[in-house]
């Protein structure tokens, strides 16, 4: 297996150079994917990098909506995803037609959508946000502005609480961040009293309330880099631990467990669909390719550009 993986890495490097390709990976992908990526980041960082790359081909190792976002930002480039089945439970929780009906039923609201949505939902949106910039963008709007926020209810509730807003929330959620066990995390904290708890805002409110830090994957990583603690309980998808350990080799990172789970981790099955073999085949065959219908892409681009301007 080791030799096979090394051979795949060599072939990926060769094809990447030959085809002027950029391999981007989210923090939640497998360690071996992060190792060969040209750029690793959260949704905001991936969007920014896609917008400014001069590569002819982008291989987006993440989930489907990330590939869509890259294609919307780079219509002239070929955007590949290693596996078209790498979806997102949060994006799936927001049907475009139902969301359009919801926004139509509440006129005179600014519509803010999380980046974890389809292009069709973004097209019904005024501003796109990520977990890393949602607070900043919402605080930039007038205090009395009526806002619809979707699809993540936990992130929306968190923003409401820290910004003193009363945004109207779409009832969606990420299955990974919904699964974390409060009881198990409290028990883990007792077993590791010197540890600090890092929580993603897509988690439920009780988990946010016990956190030492609530933030996006990038914000949690930055906190771990500069904080004085030596041990952390990480309450987000466990793929981020690879980069945390690489950035902070002297510290200990403990993955928070899911409810009703025997393993001490909580993974996104969609993110883990990205493999070295699939990256190699995507580069070799220049497929599967993401395409977004031009009129839809133009409508979805406006709220993404607004996000990039405001963040």
C-alpha cells in the first residue's frame, strides 16, 4: 500500500505539472490528500484562492458545492472533483425551490446564505458568508436590517447571540456537527482538566456554551497556534487534527466523539470520498468536471463577490 501511494503521488505530481493544475483541499479531507495539495484551507480560503489562481485546471478536493463555487468564480477554467458523490448534508438540507418560496414569503429581508449551499440557493441570495466571516459581514449591515439566514440554524443562532440580531433562520444543519455528544465531551474534559475545548459554530448551542473558543476551522487552527494550552478537545470534523498537529507538533489534539459512537472521532463520509487514486484519475481523464449553467452562475456570482468584498 505504501509503494502504491507513493506511485500515485509521483503520478499526480507529474500530471499536475504537465497540465498546469492546482490541487486544493479542505481541512476535512484525508491526511494523504492534504499532503499532496497545493493549497489547504476552509471554504473562505478555498474561494479566495480559486478566484486568483492562474492554473488552467482546478482539482477541488472537498465536496460538491466547493467545486461549484470554484467554477462560478473561474468560468474559464476546468474544475474537477475527484468524486461527484461527495455531497454535503447541510447543502442538501436547503432545497432551492423551498428556499425561494421561504424568501418570497418574507419580503424586504436581506437574504444571507452560508457557502455550504448549491449554486441554485446562492442565486436566491444577496450575500454569501462562511463561518469565518459571517459575524463580520452581518455586523457590517445596519442594526435594524431584516435578515434571512440559511441554511445552518446553529451558526445562525450563534450569530444572533453574539451580534444581538434576530435573523430569521432556515432550519438546516450539518449531520457531522449535529452528532457531537455533550455528555462525552464533558467527560473527556474531566479526564483532561488542562485541555481547552474548541467548537465549530455549526455545533448545537450547548456545545458552544462549554467552549473556550468558538470559530471556523481556520479560526480554531489559529487559536491553537497562539494559545498557551498544550491540550485541546476539538469539536469539529476530525480531519482538521492533521493540520493542527502539523502546525503545533508539541501539542495534543483530541477528537471529540459523536453520540452513539464507539470510535473517538467524528468524520464526514463525503469528505473522505476524496482519495489519491481518485485525484490521479481526475487529473488523468480531466473528469469528473463541474459545470454550472451560465445564467445560474451569473446570478450566484453576485452574492459570492459581495462576500469577498466585505470580508
